[in-house]
C-alpha cells in the first residue's frame, strides 16, 4: 500500500502565500513597500514673544544663504493667505496640537504654523527642501518675518534639516534730497507776483526715502536625527520648531 503524504494546514497556508507573493504584480509589491515606509509627519513653528532688540546675539551682519525652493510647505502672502503644496491636516488633528497649545498658553510663545501630513519616506530618501514664509509682514522689506526651508531625508534614520531666518525691519534710511537739475545750476528762481510763499513751497518736490531693508535677528541652521513617537524641539533665541513622526 502506497503511503499518503499529509501536509499540515499551516504549511499549506504558508506555501500558498509564498506562491501568491511570487506572482504579485510589480505595482502591488511597490505599494506594499510604500505602506511599510508610510509616516505621519508633523511640524509646528513657534515665535518666542520677546523684543527682538533684546536679543544679545548680533546677527545683523551675517550672510544668509540664498536658495531657490520650488516646493511650499507653508507660505503666506502679505494678507496672511496660506499656500501649501501638501495636503495639510487641521491643527486640532495634530498630535503636537496639545504641546503647541501649552506653549501658547504659557504666554511666552506664538504659533506661526502647525502642519501635519502623510508621506512615504523609504530608505535612502533624498527629500526636496520645502519653503516656509510666515509671521509678521515686514513692510519695508516686503517679506515675512520668518523665511527659509525645511528638508526631510532618510538614510538609516529620518533626518530633519531646519534652515529658518528671523528678520525685522531695518532702521529707516535718512531722507535724501532730490538731485538738482544741472541745467538750472547756479540760477535762483524768481517768485511770481501773484504767488505767495506757501504756493512756492507746494511746488517743492518731496524728499526721497528708500524702503528699509530687512535686518537679521536670529536663525536656525540645524539637521537632527529623528526617532518615531518622540517630540523633538529645535530652537533659537526667538523661534522654535517642534517635530513629530509616527510610523503607520
């Protein structure tokens, strides 16, 4: 009598799963890999409520690196309208929401931006810098008070690079008198009989005042390794950044 070879249920299940994975389409395999590296990323940017003139660091003469950044994380215009290339969650949905509220309630901080989104960060991910422009509008410089970019990379661990500059309006330049007309140099205009001294004053051109340039207060230039489920805080004397990642 020929012996019947029997297989246990777990063995058959494992064999079938292995066979199924062998014939999975490439796109399905890629989707599985993407889900394994899917994260919830959260970033909160804060301003410390102190007088910028009280900051001891002398940063006005520092050279700031200029970089073209196409992707926008959180960019506001002069009216405060936000533009982002990411699908951002509301502040009330963030894990960092409570931490941000506690800092605000302390009376020492103001939340400038609270962003949360979902993204895949596979190994060896080289992220694109994301532009940030938030805070008060500086009329003289025609820009936001806090500008720069944030970049997320992943090698063995996630790394967040924060490059933010905090600006204030620079001192207003002295008024400049209008240049004299060379053709009339040395000539003294004769007042008209019918005109008064006040009328003559009205015809004088106003002094030209150039807009004040922005002056650097402080900056953050730091790249830090991140651990999932931990809140990280990167700061300077006037601005700070909370970062949180949760692997899904």
